[in-house]
């Protein structure tokens, strides 16, 4: 490291100090940090619920909490994690912070709307937290009817309202990012010179804009049935319970791509940076994001193979599901190929990215089982599915978020965290995660259904392994919090470009200026042109 | 250390081994690709590692042949899995014609089974070994899902609809029955067992438990009690169509078009008669929604089924139960 580093005098963090300057900020970087605050709290909340679930499942009997409490635990774990962590984590935190920097822009296209998105998000979150503290909700995060519309006497509607409101934050963020990418690129930054993170965020914005209104409609229809007793989903009122599942998954399956596409983009950045090479097959990786976003809308009923859809529609949805698996496979192969003949610098973000690759691989490949009609009849609603989607959502989305967070942390804070502790945490999380969810694949094939408060005794040993793994996972997450917070006080100064990376975000100071760049950057080369830079360095 | 821990479920139905074979094929495919990518990534990370932050990698931008290879090869493999899966799915969805029929309803938080001879049981199901069994069921309240892990079959119980699962048990013994679709407080208590018995023992169990009237007989009694028989005359001269020999046939509708008469059709015609009117008849029938329980609707359905003159199923239940395993094999 350069010994002559000095902290920049004026940054987006220190140019204003008041609480008001944060709560009324239109700076995309500060808004990104505001999101980080709420999302981190939601992650903690969801993690507490997860811990209680794993503690309860350490024994076959229902001896820690009552059945009703258990049902609320897994519901609120899912609601907090899906709507308030996974969906906003990478786009709203890292996307907000990095996207304009990557584009060489002063801010997003609509800074005021960006702030409005955060407030809408917080209001939605407060409704949900209100629902949780005033009795909770027990429908499962999927809100399946007619249980949610007729049977449950918990806070279904307050939670639903929270989800409904939060959706608008997602839509506005999607619009904002899409316009920003179209209109705010620096001179010379053509579409095929964009960092792949930008392509991933663009594809995500598409899904946010097109998909999110459907969950709003679905929740609204549920409210109409619950309060006004209009028969929409309830067979006793002349409705159709399966219709709810179609509408719910029409959003909630694409929502999985809102969760996973941006982390995939972050992984592309990290792997290119620490391999000192352009991403192998740039345009294939870029277009695979769009392919995933578009095909992702055509596979929703693969959640419903045993839910009363016809044999022929099951066939179509199974086929399309296999089709959407291909772009994800293409990305993975390209990431691996990018490392070929690279100059691989194994700093902490790269370790996180490699851990991501391992877990995402398992998550993606186990999707081949659940997409298989003949096997899914057995696997549906078992722990196999629980394990599969945690490998995607935690092993993929959360690991990708941490890879990105470790990568951009020096840019965000201007400080370096402990590289060695960050590597230790990555390994603890990787091992803990596999120990938690690996046994659940076996449990699932054995037939243990999900959402069970008590279970047959022969499943106990595997559940104990899973709970032990969850403890380790918890230790890993706490460790991350410790060394990242410590870095704010004791971390070395990062300098503009601690990773010697390409990309406009590394050409400005760390932490960046309030308006990002001193002069308008101009781009004259493709992304990740490390070999050209070598000539300059030498 | 792992001696007491189950790692693989029992295979107790005729299709379980087929499902497992496909499962192991996918395990092999995914293990191959999983290990391949992992080894490649780790090997590259070790081989090309550098401590020099200013070193740069080779300037490689990609390879069209490689991109095509790793798009097309996985796609072809997934096609193999897709067609194999679809074949098994069709088998799982299509019960053999000669299946022993059982009716069931799911309600919070129990499964109630009705055998055709009138025998009822709750959270327990007795079936004979070596004979296809088809369970037709619905839910009386919220969603449930009937799941027999040892048989590799599952289907949601949906209020307002009939679902079915079928299996042919291959081993005498007891296996789990689970509710797999979340249904509220005691979801994990909505469990039971399926007891697979030798045909003779099954027959003894069936007759030994003093069954009352058969399901079809109860349906016939309800048919009279609800005054269905005042319009649905057997000679076809009533205000409603005759139901004799109707089940399994295709009905011409007043709205044009046709509809196959199956369990769902009969159920709908009882509860929502206006939905499909038979050609040549008027929409006179009142709805029985809310007046007939799901179990009684099933009895009426079974009665309509029993009006088929030509079918074996109208014979007394004992005639089936005595069939031996090889005979059941022939039926398939």
C-alpha cells in the first residue's frame, strides 16, 4: 500500500453532519447507506426468527414454543428476509451507491424520487414490524388462500399492507435505475463498455417494474376477499384458491431474479477485478441477465406441479424452467473461465466470490431436481425445497451481497477492514451454511415436510446437524459486523483504488465527493481492460 | 456413526424405484457438473494466484465455440431429464383402470378415509399390497396436501376440487402419511400412517370392522332423501337426465360442446347445477351448495358411478380384495 495516503478533506460523509442532512438527503450514496441501516436491521430480525426456528427443531417435540408461535416465526422470518432483505439488499444498497459512480454520473436520474423510495420502503417496513409486534402473522410468507383469507386470525392485512407499500419503493427504484442507465452514462460509456453490474441492475429494474404491480394486485384482491367477502380465491365464495397461487408466483418467482441478478453482477465485478482480466464472454454474461429477467416471467407455475394445474401446463412450465436454467449455467461457466490465465489476487472479496460460486452452484443444480416433474411430486413442500431456495437466496444472493460489500466497502467508507478476518468469516459462513442446509436435502428426500413444528424422531440427527450449522452461520455473521464496524475506527485508509481495479467508481476519492467526480469522466476503453493499463503502469 | 440415521427413504410402491432412478440420474449429472466447476475454479485460483497487485491476466475476451458448447450441452442434458421426468409424471398422474377406489377428505387437522364398503378411518389408511389404489379427495376448509413419502406421491387437497393420488404398495408394513401443505396450527399434527396388508389380512380387516352401508348404498339413500330421484328417473323420462351408464361417458351440453363425466363433473352438477346443462334439458335443478357435506357428495358420486351396468366396480368389494398379487400385475 502507498504510505503517503491522506484522508480526503471533503466527502459525502462529512460535508454535512446534521440528522436532517441525512433524512432529507438526495445523495444516492447517503440513500444507499440509509437502506443499509434498515436492511441490516431486518436481517437481524429475520436472523433472530431463524435462530428460534432452528432451536425449536433441534428436538422432534414441540418443546420450545407453541405451534402457533412456531408458525409465526417461520412466517415472519420469510417476510422479513424476502421483502426487506433479499429484494432490496443489492439493488437498493449497492446499486444506489455504486451505479451512478460506475456511470460517471453525479447522481441517479431522479434524486428526490430516490429518497421517496426509501421513505415508502420504511413505511412498508414499519407496517410489517407493527404487524409482528402486535401479535404476528402465521400464513407463511406465501399467504396462500383460503388460509390467509378465511382461516387465519392473525395480522394478515397489516403485513399485506406492508408488502403492498414496499412494492412501490421497488417500482420507483426500478424506474429510477432504468432511466439513469439510459440517460446518465458518461461520454464514451457505450452499452457494451458498461460494467456487468450495470447490465444486471438494468435487467433487475425490468423485473421490478413489470413484476411488482402484480403482487400489489394480489394483496389487494386478498384484502377485498378478507374484508368484503368477495369470492376471488375462496371456493366457498365461488372463487378459486389456485388462482391466488398463479398471481402470487407470477411476481414471486421473478422476485427471485430481483434477488439474484444484482449479486451476480457484483460477482462479475469482483472476479474480473481480482483476476485482472476482462470477463470471459462479456456479451453472453450481459445478455444472460436479460434472458433470465425475461424467461423468469414464464416459469411461475413450477411452484404448482402438485397444486391442481393440468398435466399439460405442468409439462410446459417444467420445460421453460429447464430453459431458464441455461443462462445461469452460462454465467457460471464464464466466471470460471474468466479465472483462466488470470493474475488472481486472493483478497477477501475474491474469497467471498469463490464461496458464492460454490453455493450458487449447488443452489442452481438442485433446481434441476425440483424442475423435474417426476421427482418434484415427491420433493414439493419438503425440506429439499427449503434447502434449494436457501442455497439460491442465501448462498447466492446474500453471499453475492457480501462479496460486493467487501469489494466496495473501501470506496463507501474510505477504510480497509481486516483482510484476514474477512477471509475467516467467509470460510465460517461457507462451512456453517453447508452444515445448515446440506442435511436438509437428505431430510427432504426422506420426506420431511416443511413448516413442521414437530416431526418424527428418525429425522432428529439431521436436524441437529442443521441447527449446529446455523449456530456457526450466526457466528460468521456477527464476525462480519465486528470487523466492518472496527474498520470505521481503526481501518487503514483505503485510497482511491485499493484493488487497482478498472471502473469509474475507482477513479474518484474514497469516500467520494458529495457530487462524485471533480470533472466529468470520459470513457475511452472497454470494461476490465487490465492489459492496456499495464502499459500505462509500466 | 450413521448406522441409526436414515439417509434414504423406503421404496414401498411400484413407481418408487422409477422415481429414485431418475433422482439418482440427476444426482449423477449435478455431481459431475458441480465437481467439475468447483475443481476448475479452485485449480485456477491456486495455479494463477499472484501476490503482486499490479500483475495483469491474459487478455482473453471469450470464445464463441465454448459459449455454444456450454449452452447446448447442458440444454441437451436437461432435455433428457425433462422427457424422463415427464414420462414418470404421466405414470404418477394416471391410475390404472382397475384401481381400488378410496375416498378421502382433509380438514383441519385430520385425514378421513372412506372405503367403498362404508368403512371409515381417520389418519390411518389400510390398503392391500400389490394392488393399485386410487384415492380421490378434497378439502373441507383450507389447502392440505396428501403425501406418502414411501410411495413418492403427493397432491394438494383443494377446497372445491377433487384431486387424486394412486400407488401400488409393494411391501407389507406401515409408512408415513403427511400433510405437506401448510394449514395452520396443527399442520405438523395432521399426520398418520398407511398400513399395507396382505390381501387376505386386508379382506379380514375390511369385513371385520362391521361396516355399515356401503358408500354407494349411502349415496343411493341420499339420492332418495334429497329427492334427486324425482327428476333423475332411470328411464330418461324425468325432468333431469337419467344417470344410468352416464359415468365415464361424454355428455353433450346445451351450450354446445361436450364434457366428460368424471368425479369433478358430478360434484359440480350437484353443487353448481347451472354450470353445465345437458343438451335437451332445462336449468331447473336447485343448488345443493351448503346442503350436502363433501363426504355425502362423494357418496352421491359413488352412487352415480355404481349405476354403470357394465363395469366390474359395481361388483361387491370382496371380489377384488381376494385377487392375488400376480392377478393385480396382469391388470396393469
